[in-house]
C-alpha cells in the first residue's frame, strides 16, 4: 500500500473521507441526487435566484449576443461592457467608489490580501475565517496573527503588541501604501457572516479598533450580501458602516446572487491598485459576459424584492422554534445558516446519511473545515422552501438524532 493509500484509508477510518454526490437535476430545493429525489437543505442559493426565469433569460440573451467565453483576461481583451456595467452597479449597490470583478471568491480574497500586505507587514485574522482568507494571509508573506473568534479584546492586544505602523493609513479615502523598507502596514480580515457557524462578526467594534491602530479592515460578506439589510446590502448596510469604516469589502456572486464570481469594492485608489497589482486578477480569464449580464438581473431582484429576505427570516425563525422544542443541538445563529453541533465526524456522517435515506440532503461538515470534535450538520434555507419543508425536516432530524 502506497503512502497516499495509507493516508486515504486513515481519513476513511476517521470519518473524514470526502465523496461527491452527483446531482442530475437543476439546482434548487428539489434535487435528483445519486439517483434519489431529495429536499435540499445545504445550498447557498438563499434567494432562489439560480433558476429564476429572468436571470436565465438574461444569461441566454447575453450568450446569444456575446458568446460563451470572455476570450482572455480583463487586461488583454476580456473586459467587456457587461463586466464594466456590473462593476459600476455593484459599486453603487455597496456604496463604494468602485468595484472590481474576480472569477471566484477565493481569487478575490487572495488578490486583495496579497496586494495590500507583504513582507514586513502584519495581517490579523479571525480564527474561524474562511479558508480563502486564511490562505490569502499565509501566502501574502506578511506576519500572520489569528485572534480568538469574534474576540475584539484579543485582537486589540495583538495590535498593541505588533510593530508600530510607520506610515499610517489616513482616512477618509486612504491610498494603498507602496511596499518598501520602513513601511509596516496592518490589515484586519474577517468574514461578515461565518459560513460554518452562521454568526455575524462584530464589525462595528472591529472598525473602531482598526481606526485606533491605523489599520485597514477587510470584510468578506459572502453570506451576508443579498440576505441581510433592508436592500440586501449585507452586514455593512445593516450596521450602517461605510467605506471609511470598512476599507475593503469582498462579495461573492455564487450564493445569494445565484450566479458565479466575486468582487472587491472600495476606494478608487484601492481598486486601481488591485488592477495593477493583484495577480489573481491580472492572470486569469475574465468571467463570461453572459454571467455578468445574469448577475445584473440578480442584483435588480435583490434590491427590489425585499419579500425574499423577509421570507428567509420567517423560515429561519420557524426552524429555530421547532428545533428548540425538540432539543436539537443548534448553534447560536440568526442567519439562514443554522448549524447543529454533533462533535465526532463519524457520527455526523452517519446522521447525514440517515437524513439522506429519509429524502433530505444535509452535508456533514467535518475537520479541517471546522475544528476537531466540531463536526456538524449545516442546515441552510432558501426562499424556495415552504413551511411544510421545515416541518418535514424537523421530523426527520428528530428520528435521525434519536
């Protein structure tokens, strides 16, 4: 047996081996998965826009007009009018000077962090940040410090003990500082809504700490945009935080927007710097123009159909009340992400499989995605769910956890 086989066998014995289920139907709440009809409770399609007829029509029309691929990177010949219009609309939506499209959220986070900090700088990250944020910090070359989840006091202590910033970033519209000798920058990085816990970062307190320590704050609001705020503007809209409070905002388009890709929004100086310096932007083929046009339609729906957010709140509340009545091990979350802490990975997989046999798709989330002994079932809601689906799921969970 080779070393790779031994390691794969070890993962299997620990309940950490990952297998892909094959979906044979359009994405939605009713799937044909591994040949079996199931109700889907693990998608990030919160607003049900992946199969919205207007979004599909926009995609088809744009494919007829522009073709399928973009042909090249943005800085060669791949930056089209659809991309540019979407960037302008995303900037207006988030209340930022400019926005810049990336092909994936992972690339947006890698590009932003590695452009803003490097050797001699320091990046401070929440311990439960998404892997793309952690990898961006680690690969940037900056000193990498992690603070206890949502613990602003711990972060403040780390900032106080770090090397003083010799060239502070001036508000209200700071320019990204050039890397060089004698300059030490500090960047605080956090998720807006934590994808595996569902809780919301203390962004107001983080912003205040950042200002006191001449640091920038970067928020990845992948799971908040479209879902939170009166107009779907996410965590920052809900907390009334502007560009001067959070200098770097990242959003993904493959969740509430129902399409694909990501963006970074901020000051004109920030975005122009990313265009010049962010390697994941410079050296990657641009998103298909049809995706950009579909996303423009999604954005209009997000801004005008607030009933979708209200329904998500109602579904989440119904589930939380029912789960409490059944004594289910829900973690503290007010978002449509409702995790149930199981503990052992093997048990989490067994419960997930039991639910699948009852016709419900809920993936077991295991280390290293979550801490050791922190395996969980991550239940997520879509506006396409109905009350009866919630009630059926609660019955199935009661049986599976018995």
